[in-house]
């Protein structure tokens, strides 16, 4: 009997819960329905003055309790359409903004693709690319500063132009450092302001940095200066009689240039650029059309491949490395190229016996 009565108990409970739910729903509907504000009857015009209604003794600012409740319900009912209207406006405004952002991003992507194709830069290009970059410090973006984005694009474009003009191949290390500071600034707001990429500005840029004769002369002078002894005794710097303070001789001794490390000769990290500059000067003096495109010179490569005795040679140099003093003894194989280097860099540097009085 108990097992048979269980389904009926469950149905009765469900009906009871449904009835209670319907009652709560009806109660909420009645509370939410607006009620008319009760209107008090106007006092009779012939009523004696001494017999005034009790309601007239209340202050004007105090409303009946039922009237206050009705007014609050009316206010809540009036605010509901306003909330719904605000949501509609937000949704509509966001939809328009999303469409504009999508269209703007498509335009940016197309513009970036067009300029990189014009510069022959593809998506898999490993070198410099012209990007639409609005990033700022941290995770913030600076889309409200178009000048920042344009300056970054211009710097990338001028870096590619300098690369296509092959200016660094004849530049001195000092000139390259100065150009790199302008192209790759450490601090954004103090960076050099690059002009627009126009035909006239490209010609002016080539005239400023592309004067091969003047640029090459500065590179020769730079090499000439560090190959000669300074003539000033500095602590920790050895002076060698082989090095001539007037001109570069057939042989020079370079201090703290190499070291024997893990069974191999290594060039000091701080001297690599000097060997590159030296080799570039001799390549240009020899009239070679192709110059080094690698991150290290042929001289450095030959030193690293040299046997334990440290002896070796390249097209322009013979060398020998020494472990104890970490010195590099360098001989110049072509004396005619060496003489031309001294002529270009020496200029007014004459031997003491040649000075005319």
C-alpha cells in the first residue's frame, strides 16, 4: 500500500508547488501594476469655516501613505523604458564602432601590405619591415598619436633606404653608430624626427650619407688612427716600437686583440668592428666590387680557424697570434694599398725630415 501511494503523493506535491508559484506570480503582477492616485474630494464651498476637514490640517509637504507608495511604483515603471532605451543605444553604438574598427584595421593591413610590397619586403622577410606600430610602454597602445606611428614607419623606411644604398659598407664605425642612433633610438620622445619619404628627401639623404669619397675618407682616417700608437703612455696599455706614430708601417702589433679559448683562437668582442673596418678599407682600395656582407670579416674567420701556433693569412693580411700577451701581429701583404692608405689618411702628416721651413 505504501508503494502504491507514493506516485499520488508526488503529484500532490507538484500541484501544491505549482499553485504556490502561480500565487506568487499573481501577487507580483498586482504589485507591479500601476495604481491610480486617490483623489480627495474637494471641500464644500458652503462649509463653515470652523468645521474644517481633518485632512486639511496636514502639512502640504506630507502626502498620504498610499499616495507615496503609488508614486514610487509609478517612478519605477517610468524608469524601465529609459533603461531599455539606454541598452538599445549602447548596443547600436557598439555595433557601429565595431564596423568602423574592422574597416579601419582592414585599411591598415592593406596600407602596410602595399608599402612592403613596394619596398620588395615579403611576409617571410628576415630584415627590416615597415610596420604600423602604435604600441607604447607596457601593454598600452597609442592610437591617439598618429605622429608616433608615422615616425616609426619613416624610420623603418629610411633604414631600408640606407641598406639599399649600401652606405654602411664605406662608412666609418663612428658614422655607422651615429646613423644607428638616429634610426634605432633608445628613448622614443627624444628620437630624431625623420622627414617624409619623398624623392627630394631621398636625394638629400643620399647626398648627406652617400658621398662615397668623403665617407670613405673618414673611414680611412678612423682606421689610420687606431692602427698607430697614440704616443700617450696610458696605464695598462703597452707601447710597441714596431708601431710608427707617423704612418702605418709594413707590420703593426695590436694589443689585447685575441685570446686562446677552449682550444681555439678568438677575437675580442670589442675589436671585431675594427677588423671589419680595416678589411672594408682595403677591399675598397683594391677596387673590389663585392664587399663583406657577413657579421664578421674574413680576417676574423681566418684567426678563428688558425692552428695552435696562431699563424695564418687572408687576401690582404698575414698574422700571428700570441697567447701570453694576447697580441695580434699583423703584416700588410700589398704595399701599394698600404701606401695609398697612408696618403689618404696622412694628408698633412709629413715625416719630420720632410717638413719644409
